[in-house]
C-alpha cells in the first residue's frame, strides 16, 4: 500500500508518509470529510493500525441541566442558524455555561457598503479610461487616439445600467440610496458617506425595536375560545420546559449553553513502514 495509490483511489481518504526518524516512516490516513460522516476503516492483513483520533461531531447543549436540555451536533466546529441568521463557531471543550451576546456588526456592514461603492467606481473608472479620446502634437503634426471602448454602445449601456442600479430608488415605498449615504456625483461616479450610512443604520435599529415592542404588546381578539378579551396572548412552553418557565433561547442571546467540542475528523496511521 502506497500513499499515491490511496490518494488516486478517490475513496474519501488521503494518505501521507510521515518521517519518524531512523529512516523509518508511518503512513497516515486522513478522512476528507470532518465529523462522524468521515469515519472509515482500513483492512490490510499483517499491518496494525492505530486510531489517532476518532471521528465524531462537535456538540453544544442548550438549556443544559434542565428538563428542556437539547443537544445540537455539527460535522464542523461551526453551527449554522442556531438563531435565525446567526452561526456559532466554537473553539474549545468546556462544561461551563456560555452566554452569547448577539450585536449588530456596524463596522462590517459599513465596510460591505463602502467596498460596493469602491468596486463600482473601479469599473466606472476603467470604462472611462478605455472610452477616452486623446490628442497629441509632435513634429509630425497632431494625432488622435481612441480607447478600445470608444463608440461601443454596448459598453455605454452596461455602464448606464450599473449607475441606474446603484442610484435608482428601491423598496416599498421607494427609497433613494442617497438616504443611506450612497449617491452619484456630478462626474458620474459614486460616493459613500459613512456618517450618513451609520445614521441610517441607527434609525433602522430603532424602528426594529419599536416593531418588536408593538408585537409584544399585541393582545388576542375578543371572544376567542379560552382567552379573555384584552388578556395577553399565551403560548405553550417548549417541549420539556416547566410550566411558567421562560425559554432560554431568544433573539438576543443563548444563555446557559454548555459548549462541548468533540474532535472532528479522523486520522488513522499504520505502524512504522520502511522508506
């Protein structure tokens, strides 16, 4: 058995020859998939194999030490959509409760918008440079040279479509991108106002808080069976929760979440082989 033969087989396992000194080597096998899905076995009569790591998924526990305790597993150390739109990446094994605070990444959102404007301006600049017409005068007289895009209506159409996409109102009701700091200059390029963008984000956050308050303050309509007119709407607790308890999992945080990271991936290697 050679490492090149294993790698060429496409069996979801890669092999590497590892020097252990004294001119001897060990053949190390690694699964191409992480987690329990990457488990594999090797049979080679006369050769002893040792598990360096056992294939198993990472795991976190929500509502730990309660009747509502729930375990979530992942084939990687990242758990996608633990909360809507929120992924959690764990990095160490611990039985200590961990509290996650979910906050708006204003700097990250601002950078995305700024990079969008910079990228569009890069395209506009390239198109402008390739459509420019220049004139020069030397001893032989005047000469004129045109860019490769000069007179190309298709390029002009694409350029205008990009400007329109970046500047025309969007949404319902229609709102201009200039309201959030993205606008068109007199030179036909875009500019980004980070202060105006930050103010728009703050207004959006305030609007979302107000919307959540209105939703929480809603009441069931009068006359509904089992509900008194004007009484707060009640919903059953999650499965396993005690009556009157409040779910630990909410939009803002996950409390009392015991994080336990198990080894992901599997590595097996053989006893020393000669070079």
